[in-house]
C-alpha cells in the first residue's frame, strides 16, 4: 500500500495542470514544491480515500484540466482548494469531492456522485465577488451525435457547495461579452431526431448563461445548425473592434465542415449567417472536411478571420485532395457585419505553414502533396478558353526536413532555408526558369509563415 501511495502521489505531481481555461502548457502555480507539496498531497489523497481501501482516479478527457486532482482557489480566499475525481466503490459512476484547507488541515466541504462513467472537462468561471464557479462536463465522448455531456456548475458559499445543471452540450466555452471580467458560459448542443412517431425531435440550440445571486440562469438562446453531427472546436474572440463573438467549427454527416458565428445584441443572441435551418440557408464558410484548418487570427490584427475555400485549378477528379489542394480566402467580418477578404493563401496545416498567394498567381497554381516526403510541389496552370487549364512547368517545391537531414543534404539538394521550428527545417527550391515567375516565388519565400503551435 505504501508503494502504491508513493506512485500515485508521483503521478499526481506530474499530472497537475494549469489553473485557467487555456489550451497548452504547465504552470508553476500548480506544480507545488517539496516538502510542503508532499504533505498536502498525502492529506488530499487520504481525504479522497475515506474508508475505501484504495482510490481509482478518473481523469477528464478533454479541455485544459486533465488531472484527477485539480488545485484551484474556487472559494476566492487566496488559498488553493482541491477538487478530486474518482470511481465510486461498489457503484457505477464518478464521484467528485471539493476540499478546502482550514487551519492547516484539508477537509471535505462537499461530495457529489454522477451516473456518468467519464468526466468530459473541467473549467472555472470568474464570478463578480472573486469566487469561481466550477464547471464540470459529465458524460461520454461516444454516441450517435458525438459528445453528449451534461454540464453542471458548482458554486461555493463558505463550506456550502451547491450543484446546478446547465443542461446537455456538444461544446462549451467561457465568454465575457460585456468585458466586465465576469464570465458567462456558452453551450451548444446538437439536433437529436425523434425516436418514434409519438416523440418530438430536439433542435440544436446555442445558449448563454450568467451567474447571479449564487445561481446560473439562461440569459439568451438561439437556433444552431441542425445538420452538424460533430463539433471540432469552439472559441471566443472578436470579429472586429465592436463585436465579440463565439465561433464554432463542426462537420456534417455529408462530409462538410462549417463555421457558425454567435453574437450578442442586447439580450438577444444571433447566429451568423442568418436563416439557419431554413431552405435558403447558405453557409459561406462550408468547406470539405478534409481541410484541417479552422477560424483563427491569420494576419495578427487581433480579430478572427474565417476560411472560405476554392479548389486549385489543374487537379483531376482522381487526385487525392487534402488541405494543400485549396486556395483559402481568409475573410474578416466588418463593422456592418458584412465580410471582406483580407488575404488569399495556400495552407499546409499538417506541416504548420502557410504563405500569401500573389495576385498574378491566383488561379494559375496547383499543388501536389507528398506527405511521406513532406514535400509539396507547386506547378503553373495555364488557363484555357473553356475555363479549364493545362499544367505548365513546375514553379517551386517546399520541403520539411529534420535538423539532421537538413545538415546532411538540405542545401546540397537545392533547397534554401525558409524557417525552422523545433526539429523541423523548412526549405524552398525554386524550379522555374521564367524570370517573372521567379520573382513571384521569391515574394512567396519572403512572406513564408509558420503557424503558432
């Protein structure tokens, strides 16, 4: 038992994660130091163990917190508290315990049990008085409609912790639409068809919750796209200086990826584009599901841009298409909620790079990707009178080398270094002899960009 306790405590020190809703990294605030850490860890473990002979920890499957024991000051008193997830002895489901430190001792303030066998995610919403609402998504990532978890909020008042349900969700994110530093909670679920003639279907809905007087309440809601069968990402950002928004990427059963935009106007939430689920509904950001890029701030102006794609010319119907096979128009949302193209680019998300396509080459370039060689070859397309095109000469290729392979053969094989990231070196080989085309390719090399990891 002593060896198992030591092993569990060691794993806990390695698994403890960051104390905020961000996507990467570890924080020194959560990596507690010895010898105090060892004493705290042992005391927390003993409290979670209770009368059980052992503790079977349960780890959140998604989100920013992946540890079975999370350290966070949810009471707002400046002292770290603890939340622990574990299986319940002689029962199905998962238990969660909220622990606080009082006079140097760890005590269990509250414990809850959920019938779900998994924890989807954990997040913390900032409240107006310095406390944090603990948000726990209970559920499985399996199922015909993708993730169908139930979101519950836990609010602490002294040693009293109360549980509130915010309903089911397919994705969720914290927001701050009015910029007051107090978080709202955005959730979006998915369309569930009627099981039989006597039951009704459940439409996809986006909802926004606020916390007031120690209880969450629904501020606004609107329809979401009923055709979405699986969500791939959700985020909160700004469309422009005046318009904060939630953006949600999702895919349909037919193999299309789309982006939905949700804004708040007063007490009304609206989805863009409008007329969702109507016969005339058209989403301008629909793209083949094989394209692995979503909404991002592509040009570094602090606002979100949205990808609209066009298949490159010269690619036959038998070609194996991926993200490199499309020209991407990155579109910004204007103050009047219209759209404008801010740049046209060719992307390679798999290798983490992109470059702006010069105007004179738009409609005149196709790309063939060789993932095994980590090389994309770009060829000129000569437009035809019938709207088609003929393949011309090869313009250039971009290849990704490891550091060791670059040192051994990169420059000698005719490539010029563009950039490097971690163990990868990016090189370009200019192959065209046409002076005008070479100038365009040199412009591409000068504007080559790596995506943030």
